[in-house]
C-alpha cells in the first residue's frame, strides 16, 4: 500500500511526526498525508498524495513544506518508486483549526509488489 510506504519513509527522514489524520492533541508541528487519487496501467500504479504541513506560524508552515518537498524528492531512492513529481504546493491555512498549513501535492509512480 503506497500510503504506508510514503508514511514510513517520511517518518524516517522528517523532523516532525507524520500521520494519516490530524492528531487529537496535535504537536506544534506535524504533517498529515492523504491519497487523493490513483490510476493503474498494466502493473504500474500512480498515486496522487497530498502532504499538509501544520505549524504555529505561516513562515514555519512554509519551511516545513520545503522540508517535506525535499523528502518527497529523495523518495526516488526506494526500489518500488519509479518517479515522484511535485504537482503543486501552496498556502492552505486551516481556518477551522486556526492552524497555519501548507500543502504540497505529489504524483508518485510505483510498482506494487
């Protein structure tokens, strides 16, 4: 499952916790992953993954977003990943939680074994 692969990888290289949902008692900085789409041609799967970087200030959320993008860019070192491309990133402040947030969207091509 690509979500688990990405989650485990990001947790191993980032300085903040990475989860699949917002924690009940969130730390000052954290990242939430969400798969927003997928496709398959032959055995090559493609997933669109959103990573939301939460922090206490807009500058900290933007800096964390840059750290997350660098981690995604290095994910190509995993054997199962054939490409990992940034689609977009932007300010995505969460007004309901009153938390600053940036979001980056990656398209990952991978071989599910």
